C-alpha cells in the first residue's frame, strides 16, 4: 500500500472492517449510550432549545440517535462506513428526523456552529491526529452547546507498549501467563485487544496524555465534568508498585519477565519482553510519579485499595484518581460547554451538496469519496450480489460460497492455490478481508498478480486481517497458501475465508 497516501490507509481499513458487521452488543450499548446522553442533557442542557440539533460522531450501527430523534430532537449520525449506518437504520424504527452521513471525522462535512450537542464515544483514539478531530468537533458545535466525550483511553505511564495484544478469547499461552501475573497491561498495552484492528491498518492510539486531552478541550470550551475511571486498570501488580521504590520495582518486573516464556507462535506474531535496560528506564521514570501521588495515610490507603474494584469511583480523592489515571490508564469522560455568544440559528447545515447512497449522505472529501464509493467492476459484493456472479469470480472448485446463520456471506477456500477471475485495472489497490484458520504449523497466505506477490500474511493463529496491495499491471489474481512443508494434500477445506473483496483506483492514477 506504499503508493497510497498514508492518511487514507486507516480509512480504508475501517471501511473494510465494517464491510461485515455482526455485533450482538448493539442493542445493549445503544441503550447505555442513550442513558448517558440523557443524563448529560438533563444536567447541562437546560439552556438549549427543546428541539436540539444533535450530532453523534463514529455512530457505528448504534441506534441511540433514533431514540433521541423520537424524543423530538434533530439527529445526525456520522460514521466512516455507510454500510454500518444502514445496518443501524435496519435495527431501528424508521425515523425521518434522523440523517445519516458517511464521512471522515478529521474533516466533518458541516458548516461551523451547527449543533447544540456533539457526542463521541470510544472513537477519538482511532487516530493519531486526535487534536484535529477534537478541533472539528468543537468547530461544528454552536456557542453554548455541549461537547460530550465518553469512554476514551489515555496514556499509561507504567507500560512498555511492546506489542498489540489479542482479545481475551484468543490469548496465546504467553499472553495468558502475563495476564495471570497481572502484567499484560504493563508489557503489551493498557487497553488489551487491539491486534485485530491493527491488522486492518486501523489506528488504536493508546498514548493520548490525559492533561493534553483536557487542555485541548479547554481551548474553546469550559469543562463542566471531567471524570477518570482508573479502576479497571489497577490490579494486584499496580497496587504492589505503589509501595515499591525504584530498586524494588526493577526487581519485581524482572521476576515477572522471568516467568513468561515466548513460544514460536508468539515470536512469529512479533511479541516481545522488555530487556533490563528498558525495565530500569521505566522504573526510573515511574518512581517519581508514584511519589508525587497525594499522600494518603497507609492504613486508609490499604482500605481504599481493597474496595477499589467493588465500588469504582467512590473512595479516592480527585487528585489521587487523576494520578492513578496517568500511571495506569483510565476511561475518560469529559463534558464541556463551548464558550461564546449564540449567533445564527443552528440547523445542522452541510458544507456543500453531497451525493447520496441509499439514503446516506456521502460527506467525504472528493478524493476519499472516489476511493470509497467506486462501483467496482472487478469484484462482486459478497454480501449482496447474485450467487452465480460471485462464483464466476471465485470459481468452483477453488472456492465455495457459504452463508452464515446471521445471513452474512463468504467464499471459502478448497485448495492451496485459488484462482480469482477478476479484471484488475493497472494502478488498482486490491483489498481483501481474510479469515485464516490456525494449523499446527505456521503458513503464509499470499495474494499474487501473475507471479508477483501483492500482499501476504504469515499465519500463526486463527485471525482476520486485511490483504492490500497495488496492481502495477493488469493480469489474473491468485491466492496461494505456502509453507506447509509438502503437506498441501492434508489442507483443511475451510482454511481461508473471504468476506470482502474490492479494488479501488488510487489517487493520481
């Protein structure tokens, strides 16, 4: 993907990731978001009109906005994926007052000061350019309007950030050992489970400094609520280091690393432990931060730490909680009101006239819109095209078309070398969402144009990933499985599964 401008890569990864969405938590999460938004409005929205213009950014397929519209508000839902917005609409009762906009949250497609309330949850960290996104959220907020950021992670100082961890159900033996020692959030990452998204080129920015986030909000807004919840990230190891000096911390971390053994799978996945120099450096840096925590009398501190997981948020003084958040990470919630005098009427106005796709406004910049909304003649839509068209491009006996119990479709491999009968134009960026099942030995999945590998992935465990590569010439495609040590004849029938295939012409081609 080297020829593709780097700022488009995460957007394309998000686009493909959301091409297949089966999320059993949609209803519960939507209901939780609705409660949170209503509570904030009840505390801080009294000066706003009864009919409010509300924008939810990174709305995914959640139905929160439809419930808010039913209460008499004008609601706009924005997400990078038009397909997930359509999915959310299918889960909710139709509501004419709810507008769906697919767009890039770095460049919101709205005029200045168009919303009474802007809401974003668990999404600001999906970019390294989070200050740009925050500035956009504030730009489209009207003076006196409410900005609500919920469940955003912050930097954890007590962390080596050595690798992206699997989700809990996919932990390797090495990850399980670190987790049992309470050290996975210290060795790998504070907010465990970002490896799947990273394999799609998506951003999981876990290093947003807490104080920088607060200062960025307060450039144009007045903070009325600033809450951190470090409790989920303070376990036995974290409680232990609060009582250790620098030397004791080095010793404890070295003991942990000595108990965790890297296997061939973990080495292949790029997992690693810190060396002694890194341990000494982290301990040197962390010890002053521990000493700087507000003083709490030792017996009381022990009582508070014992209650920590039972009643989050009730026992620590504010300064101590923020100190814990800087050390160990936290879920951050900010409610702020934009300063200034209300001006013209707030109407949720778009910057320009944008095209629509099945009721979804395509509010991307022209270059990105062209990338994400091309009518791809090379590959059929695996989720919506006629089965005979799909099997024409993914032919039998190399592939078999299957439908899951939830109704999603995919093509499944039936040989170690699978033809793909697609007409790929020169200069196209080929994107494929792949699920590869684990074997008892590692293997490689390669996407080839003629005999040139466009993209490949070494597989050490069962996981989904994005294969993407630029076709410099036209020609036939093939997907190959290699590294099986001559055991191709014993290849499991359902080793490789594709749920999305597409090709887009790059900018400037």
